[in-house]
C-alpha cells in the first residue's frame, strides 16, 4: 500500500482527523445515545464497555477518523478505511456513525465525498458493509450511487458476527 489510510481530509465545513486514543471520551459522548445504534447490527454499542471494544478496534484499524465540525470544533462522529485488497484494488469504508444532532444535515454525503475523492486516487472500487436492517444507511449509500453486490457474515472486533450487505461504488461511476 503506497498511500495513507489516515490523511487529514477537509472541506469548508468538516475535518476528518486521524482518531487518537485521547479522543475516546468526546467520541463516546456522541456514541452513548441508543438512538444512534437502533438500526445497526450491534445495537448495544451505546454501552460504555461495548463502545470501548469498538474504539479499540478503530484504533487498531489504523484507518479511523473523528469527524469534526470546523465552526464549533464539535466531534460529530467517526468513520474509517479498512480491509484494503491490493489484488482487487478495493478498500472498505465504514464503521461510520454520527450523533443524532448531525442527522438530516447533509454531513454524511460530505464525509463520503471527502473519503471517496481521496481514496479513488489509489483504488478502483470502494466497498461498504451495511447491516441488513440498517435501512437508513442503505438508503444513504444508494443515494451516493452504491450498488448492493453481496451479502456476507461480518466478524466485528470483539462483537458478535452479523449479516451485512456489501455495497460497491466503482471509480468510473464516481463523479
């Protein structure tokens, strides 16, 4: 891999900054609302001990970001790059979540644009794991041009395996 999966990415409103150990408390404050996880396959991630495992997995991934609103400095959520496949020239984007105060404000499309614009310099396809009951995320990804290509069991870091759909966006389809 001849590229970084943790650059600083930004537009005029948002920054994606590499996640650091010291970000736990401020990110957990966003993640501690059960509503954030209600459609997610692992619905108890709002619990501190479950989120601690999630955060540890994010740190160990080497590709996780905190999403920061530039005007306020508030942490809005997190996302990451993971599972780079050098042979097939694809990478996954996921483990994305936002606090409820960010919902419906166009933040997710901005974050995905930053991440996709950057990573398509290095890969041909981006894949996304989305829980089979996470209709909100499925709709959001379809709006970005994602196509469902598979269904698979995903082993989450220190959490139960769950069925996910795999969505794909190809470089040539990304505008």
